[in-house]
């Protein structure tokens, strides 16, 4: 089955910048993070290099945005980024995918967490999150507790809609949150602990 959706650029976790179109991050062989021209018809999102769906590191992009913006995506493919809920849904609705979270702490230490399942439901289902078990890494994370939660922003969402205006960012809220990398950059979580976070997905 072919997936068709309107995305012409994709951020891959390895490789070098290329001028010609690629079908997926699989075509990226080696090198460094880069932005690639992407063929709009994708059969799948393949194994490593992984696809970056979220990145924050300097606070230059506001993550307290509307439902429409979180749906379609925002940010800079060479800077802070939210790929978009609809794109995440289209990517993960075919086959099984896992999630890798990378964070860098204030002291420069890198932490990772890998989850054995990641999928995002349709907009009709409020982009419900399906997240699996924590299976590897040195980052203690409660993200699995967000399993089956729906996305919420200040202007739309499920049971967590009241959390978004109070906390200041769209997210899959569970009891407001256990783990949230979309918090305002001026929050204590960013000021005291983390200075960078990335979310990457790849098929199993």
C-alpha cells in the first residue's frame, strides 16, 4: 500500500545533504544530520537512519500552538521542529514502528530511551497515541503512561484539553503529564535539567 501525503522535505538522523529526491531516510547512507528532498510517494519509512519527528534545543520555536498547527507541523527543518500529527499518523499507520528519545542534560550528559511501539491515530480519534514498553536506554521515562491518550491543544482536544492552556503546549496529556517535551522552554524542566530533546521513529 502506498501512502500519499504532502511533505517535500524530511529530516533524517544520518547522512549528508543531497540535492536529488529520496524515497525515504533509507537512502541516506552515512555522515551527519541533514535535510533531504523527499519523494511525495512513500511506501514506508524504513529502518535506520530514523525519521526525526520532534526536536528542541534553543527555545526559538513556540510550542504553545493551535490544533491546526500541531496537525500540519511547524518549525524549521534545520532547527526546532514538530513534524505534524497528520504526517505522524500517515507514517505509522502502515507497519509497526519504535520510538527513540534522545535528550541532552545541562551538564552535557546524553540520555536515551527506546520504546517498542509508536503509532499516532487519525484526527477523528484526536491523534490518539499508542506507545509501547520502555525497552532500553539510560533515560528513566514515564512516557508509556501516556498510552492511549489523545492529543490536546488550547483550542481542541480530549480529556486533557484543560491541561494545554495551563501548561502551555500541545501534547498527549495524561493526568496533565508524566513526560512532556513540549513544555515551554522557560519552564523549570528545561531550566534545571534538559537542554535538548529529540524524538525519532523507525519501523520494526
